[in-house]
C-alpha cells in the first residue's frame, strides 16, 4: 500500500511539473496532439460507416445520418458528466486535492453508466417511433431501425468512455486517451467491410462493428485505472455526492449538455426539413455533417488539450500561463483549421463523390454545403477555444451561453427561417450563417474572460493566500 501511494505521488509530481513548467508552445501541442489524432480517427470511422453503407443506396446513407442524433444523445449523456468532471479535476489537481479529484472521477464514471442505461432502455423499446421522429423517410426508416438497435446496446459503456477519456486528459495522460479512441476507430474501419459485405449483414453490420469497436475502446480507456497507472483512483467506494462535486460537475457539465441537446434538436430539424425535399437532400446534409466532423474534431481535440492546461494553471494560480495558453491556442487552432478548410473546399466535389455512385442531386447539395461551411469554419474553431477557456476556468454562466449560441440561439432560428425564404438553398447555407452569427456573439465573451484572468493575476499579487478554485 505504501509503495502504491509513493508511485502515485511520483506520477503526480511528474504530471505537475509537466503542467506548470513546460513551455506553453510545447505543452499544449503535447497535450492536444494525441486527442486530435484520437478524435480524427473517431471522425474517420464515423465517415467509414457512411462510406461503406453508401454502396447500399441513398436511403441507407440517409439512415446513418438519422442515427447521428441517437449517437449524439448518447454523447450528451456522457459528455455532461465528462466535461464537468474534467474541468473540476484539472483545478483540483492544480490545487493538490487528489483525493477529491478521485471522488469526482468515480462519481462521474458510475453516473455515466446509469445515464447510458436510461438512454438504452426506452430507445430499444421504441426504436421505430424514434427513428421516424428523428427524420427518417419511409425509404430510410427500415435501415435506420436496423442500425439504431445495435448502437443503443452500446450506450452505457459509450457514455462511460467519455468520462474516462476526459479525465485521463485532465490529469495529463492524453496518450491513453488517444489509444482508447484510436484503437477503437481503426478496428471499426477494419470490421465495417467484414460485417457489411463479407458476412452480408448490411447496415446492421455497420452498427455491430461500431458497437464492438466502442467496447474495445472502453477497455483501453479503463486499463490505466484498473492497473493503477493513473494519478486518480477509480472505485465504487470513492463515489461521493458531496455538494461541491455535484455543484461543480453539474455547473460545468450543463454547457456541454445544452450544446449537445441543442445539436440533437438541430439535427432532428435538419433531417425533417431536408427529408421533406428528397432522400438525396437528407443524405447530402448527413454526409456533410460527418465530413465537417473532421475539422471540428481537430479543433475540439486541440481545445481539449488546452482546457486542462488552463484549468490546472488556474488552480495553481499561474495566471500568466493561462493567458499564454489562450493566446497560443486561439492563433494555432485558427491557422490549422483555415488550412484544413481550404483543402476540403477545393476538393469538395471529389469528396462528396466518395459517398454516392450516381446521385447528382446529392453531389450538388453536398458540394455547396461543404464550401459554405468551410468559409466560416476557422471562426468556429476560435469559438470552440473561447468556450474551452470558460470551461477550464470554471465559469459556468459564460460557458452555458456559449454552449447554447451556435446551435441554439443561431442555428435553430436560421434553419426554421431560411428554408421558408429560399427553399432548399436555405437548408444548404443555414449552418454557415449560424456559425458566423455565433462568432459575433463570442467576441464580447472572449474579452470578458481575458479581463477576468488579468484581474485574477492582479488580485493574486495583492492577496497571495487566496484559493484559485473560487471564481464566478
């Protein structure tokens, strides 16, 4: 027991030195790169499902897109707890409160499993009704039902994986996070053609491949905790519903919950509105959503490498590093995503052609959607970084508003209005318009956050004994 405690202290000391002493320009890429790789792989295997299923026809392609809302609902159940736990754990570790950090991890993990079960049970009981509500057309509905049933079985460990993934990053272990998501992603790409074509299981095979891959990823993510190679301890005995854990995880998880909930609502609206034009329009918007997950995932990966750095240094009262981390992350993410967006826009038609053999309408709608979203994607990248700053510093009010702005305040009104004014063109350009409006909303919040960090730095010089964990 004593040796185990010493090992944890040694690991904790090394991680603390990493987070507080490594130059920001090296630390954030080191933290972010594994996460970017993992999230890109995750996006690639979502695309792989769409790519292999597209050979079954436009209706099958549309069905995979409809099921994106189910996948996002599972993500919502897990990320609510995961993001809240990540934010609080980063600050606790920065303040040397490791025992409380372990209690936060354990409470979030087992709660995520329970939330996943809550999603799974009604989902399996009412699958047919759900996929129709999500926007499946008559032709796409049978495919959507076959796909959804297997994904719903995976909901409990998918939700728990988000907590493990986020909390590994919060303690400075992004490599295990990358391996968990990356191995599952590679396995999915391998299993998809085997289950779909070799075993002749069609769209059900794609869902089974995804469920198996998620289970393997979960096993990789939980390994550091079971083998005690982590700073934090995961145990049923560590569960605590103390008021500060509930408050911090809930307050900082609510922005993610609202963001994902509004994303689900927006996806349902898009599916129903696009599907009212044709299966081709529904399939095109679904394909574009998955393609744009690539630059979005890269930004989220970068932001999730930045967030624990900001939170850890905030908790350790290293406000100079918080400011440097935000400046570096804003510039780097904007330049990175601008370069990726240019490539996607230039080759937009060739990319869309990978997902259809002979549907000209799908290609035309998809190409225009891609180009318009690529134009504003760098702005969206910066918005994500600002949102991560609010999460990292434990500022729930700003994080909630920013979390709701893109899909809630901006996209939902736009997607309801533009198609009435411009028909199908309104559907095509809705996301780009919403992203531009979201960036405008974010500007004053960025200014406010930077000023809050500057004020904290000034106060620290006057009151050096104050606790960096308390803030607004």
